[in-house]
C-alpha cells in the first residue's frame, strides 16, 4: 500500500486485548520503503522477525545505516528528490496473532517479502544508473546477510556435522608399485649377419654369372684363297671380324652409408653456462665495491655493473636465438677457462675490453665505449671492426634489443667472429 509522508501512520502494531499480559515471543519493526520509480513509500511489517529485543534493535540500526549510505550517495549525484526510508521502533510482533488487525497469512507475508525484493531491485537499478560501481559497498549492502536461523521464509543454514575420524587402510610396502610415466629400461638390440642368396628370375642373368661368363676373345681365321671362277670379279675387302659385345657391368646394390650429425651443443645450455659464470664475476665486483670510500667512483662502479648485467641478459637472448651451428655458440661453448672467456670478450667487444671485463680492482670495471649512436655505427659499413665492437658493447649495455634487432645482431656478431 503506497503512503505519502503526510499520511504516514505510526509504525506500530495496534495492541490486542486477548494477548495482553502474555510474554512476547517474537519482535519486529515496521519500515516504509521509498520506491524510486513512483517516488512513494510502501509500508512493510512482515519482512523481519527476531527472537529478542536486542537482536531486533541491532538489525534495525544496521538497516538504517545502509539506507543512509544510499541516500548520501544519490544526493551527492544531485538527486535531491531521493527520500530516506522510515523505520519504526522495535516492538512485539502482532502479525502472528489472528486477533490482530496486522495479522498476516503465509501468502500475505510472502507477498510483502516479494514487494521488498522488487523495491530493492529498483534501488539497485538507480544506483547503477548513477555510476555506482557494481562491487561497491553501497551496492553490496542492499542485500543484507542471511540469518542463520530465519523465522520467516528463506533458506535455513545448517552447520556442517563434526568430522568423524575414519580409520585409514594401510597398505603393505610389498603391495606398492612405482608408477612410471616413461619406460626408462634400456632396450636389447641384437644383430645377425646372414649371407645373401641369389634368387634366379626368368629373363634376368644374375650378376655373378654375367661376370663369370664373359664373352671369349675373337679367334683369328686364315684367309680363304679365291677360286678361278671369281678371279675376274672385282676384289672385295674381307669383312671385319665381329667385335665382342661387352658383358653388362655388375649392378649389385651397395648400402648407402649415412653419416650421423655431430653432437651439437644446445644453445640454451651454452648461454646459461657462459652468462652464469660472467654474472658471478660481476657479483664479486659489487661485493668489493662496498669498500670504496670515494662516493663518486662508487656510483660509477655501480652504474658500470648495472650496464654489465643488462649486457649479459641481452647476450643470453642472442646466444639462444643464434642457433647451434653459429660461431657465437661455438665460441661460448669453447670458453672453458678464464683465458678462453676473455678471448671471446675481446672478439665481441674489442681488445681493450678484457682488462675492464675482469678487473683487478673494482674501479677498473668502469669502461666508456665512446659511442653515442651505437646502432648507426654498427650499420655503417665504413666503420672499423674495433668501432663496431665498441658500438656492440654500448648497444647491449644500454638498451633491450627487439626480436628483429636480435636477428640483425646475430649477423653482425657472426661477422665479428670470423
């Protein structure tokens, strides 16, 4: 039933003479909900029930605070027409007494609960239209927490039963079997050499017989004297002896020898080994740098170490992407000793870099390649190899090359390692 504020009645159940003096079993409070679509109030008094006055007061105060948060938000959005809900005091619930004019049947109580839910949805729509975040407290508080033991319609929350200790079945260790994802047992291989047997086929001469039965050499025959009858005839040259037909060469099939590829190192393993060794070197420099008294030199050392770490990170990516047959992977894989590592560094970044790469003092790690535009220097064919090596150092130490740049740097490094 819609009510205007001017016609609002006291939000209390009228007293019933038949129950006067009896203890009250349930408590509730009336509420007039503001409906934003019609801008009218709807009084509802069958949507809450409580077993004590204290729990009723607590629920009423909580609902009042939630409603005031909605009102403050809407008025902050310049919707001054929004009205606050009106709450009556907590009192004895007369909706369960048939003699009371406020008595509610199960159907009437369910209808009031349905009306309250519809108004809540209308309020939620207006809040979302006013750009209230869907996960904000003002939206979440529209649906109050469900009571564990509601007196009116709604789900009843039953606590889970206490866990019962169940005796576990123990298996004998002899019954357990190892689960294998892959069979790692070595397969047994055996070989047997058998002689080849010729199988005669019609119309085909075996190669062995063709070689053995070669055509015999031609036999010289004495010339036959001419008779008198043919003396007058013109003399004819003797016919040449037939040439022997060479026997077909033996075409026995020979097995093709397959040369297995050499064991090439994995670029990932080579990159990890080389870069981890050099990273440990720069970590040692950082530990020693803490004892430097000059703050300016210490700052330069820290900056040089940071550039070195950036360079090693980029170098790791380039080694992995260069391929197992590249010169870079071969050079890094062959660097098993300190001198080998410094030789690779000299070929990559210049002959004057190893003394800074493996410094005897922490301050010796400082190195200025003297290149302001390293990519331009690397792409310029007129620059010397030493300048390109310094430019490569500067580029890897101060930037993070893209995938296309790494492919280009692979070709540059292959040229420097020739």
